[in-house]
């Protein structure tokens, strides 16, 4: 699969094929960023990847700049980060021919869960992903369903992974709908810092207080204490599920 992230970023993913996918003659073991003229080989077939070059900044006129500025808006979102625990060591322990299939199938299964529950993967992280749901009347129920399914996926033998969820206002840029555009702001920074906190605590699943308050009636939760988060001045209450 070639996954588009924004207008000028593309990633190649092997979703668990038996014989592998090769990028510039190296087997794809995790999502890889694509650049113009990269060679992709699948079986006996070789493809050359092309995409238009970015427009030089000097060619942008004031009207287009103003239009871009107007397309950035503040929206409430559910934010989810999932990350394979100890991914480097995990992949190192697997036979070279097996690692791409394990990681690829995990990404494919998680993507299917997110898609089935109305969410979208905004960005691939190499050994994980960043997903979101725009806020709506039924968003909390959809997120709860996805979390229940991801929790079942965590019960599989491999790979072990963390899931962290936050709710907050983000800045979305690039178009009238969220799509594959950039999500920015302190709330995005916070969910990634909470993932680092989950790693340090050895916690497989965490909810921020904002997410917990909106989802607590839809799935069992338990308080996991108050913790400081790098880059933020206050302590945060967090919850397991």
C-alpha cells in the first residue's frame, strides 16, 4: 500500500506479504517514506514511484497564502497513538524474513479497526501510527468500540503495543475536511508525550482525563494516578482501560 500523508508525503507499507516488498532493493520491514524515482519491486514486477515536485515558496502569491491561512481551523478531536513496544528489539529477535509480515499484518489489522469505527489514520510513525476522530454526537461510542477491539488485538502474542487516547482542540490545516491534513497544537503534543509516559510506566493502555470523562460510561476504566509530563507545567490525571 502507498499511504498519502498530506500533499507531498507518501509512505510504502507491506501489509504482511509472504514474499516481501522491496524498496530500492531493500526489503520493507516497516513503513518507509517514498521519494521521487524510488524503485518498488513486488515479485517479478518493478515500479518507479513519481510525484510532482513541491512548488517553490517564491512562486506562491499572496492570494494563495491567504487562502491557506483561512483553511486552518480549530476543531475538537479524539486523538490516538499506538506504538509497538520495544520495536527495535522486537524486530531484531524475529527472523529477517518474518519481521515485515508481522509488522505489516499488525498495521493492516489496526487500520481496519480504526476504519471500521469511523476513524482515520493521519500519520504513520514507522513502528506505530497516529489516528483521530473528529468530534460528533456518536464519536465517543465509536472510539470506545475501537479501543475494545484494539484491546483484544493486544491479547495476541505479538507484537506487543501501547494505545494512548486524548480528547482536545487541535488546529487542522489543508482543507474543509480533516482527510490527510496536518493536525497541530498542544493537544497533539500532549498525546505523544502521554505515549512516552505510558512507555515509562509500562502501561499498555492510557486515557487522558479529558478522554476519560467522555468515555467512562462506555468502557471500564481505572485511575492510574497523577503524573507530570515533559514540556507541560501541570500534572495530569491518567486512567487505564
